[in-house]
C-alpha cells in the first residue's frame, strides 16, 4: 500500500453481489423529468382554471409586432392558454384584416416602422372599433404609457415581461 492511501474494504450485499449497498435504502436512483416543449406552465392556469381558459378558444387575440420572434413566442403562449391567435407584422397589415370585428383583444408593440402602436390605437378609435389593447414595448417611455392608458389601453407592459403578466393583461381585457 502506498503512503497516503486508505485501505478499501469491499462490502458484500445481500443476495450475493459484491456491489456496495445504495445510499438511502432500496429506492432506485431518481430519473430526471422529461423536458417539455412549449412555454413553461403558468401556475395560475392549472387544473380548473386551465379548462376555463380553453373555453376562450373562440376568442380571437391579434398580435401586432414587427419582431417575428416576439410574434411567434406570444402565439405559442396564447394558444397554450386556449386562445385563437392571429399574427401581423405591422399595423397596416392588421388594419387590412378581414376579421377586425372578431378581435377580442389586441396585443401591440408601441414602436414599429410605419405606423406606431399608439397611432394604430387612434385609427381604431376613429373607425369606431372598441378593441381592448395590451401594449408591449422595449422602451420605457412614461409619456407614451400615460397617453396609451388615457386613450383606453388595458395594460402597458415593458419587455421583458413575464408570461403571467401578459396572460393577466389579456384576461383583464376580456
């Protein structure tokens, strides 16, 4: 035996094997949980509330954002929560939709090329559409927030926002 080494003893397990006994009793090792695809579950939409949210399947939520990755992420989240979702890359594209009268809630970016979200809000009001709007923005402009809320916006969320914050804002709009 070399200096500094400890003498190892071999334990013999019941049943005649020469593997050492497991720590923690006879329980098998814990298996990792399988990865889930899609957005993480939202705690307030579990059980009966998730079923209630699925009843909103007929509710159309329109998302207007010039960033495709944001549109797709919001689409996944809102469809997971049980809503029908329609995506638009610009305010002009949204205004050209044949389903404007079916929109239950609009989630719109504030700063977009062409027409901004606030201009879209004014155009909708001028045309007589009373669509609840949830604004999202990466720019913390307090003046824009105040104008949007005064004009009737339901919420004004700053990116990054939580999934729950968006779902709560959409629920409040409905």
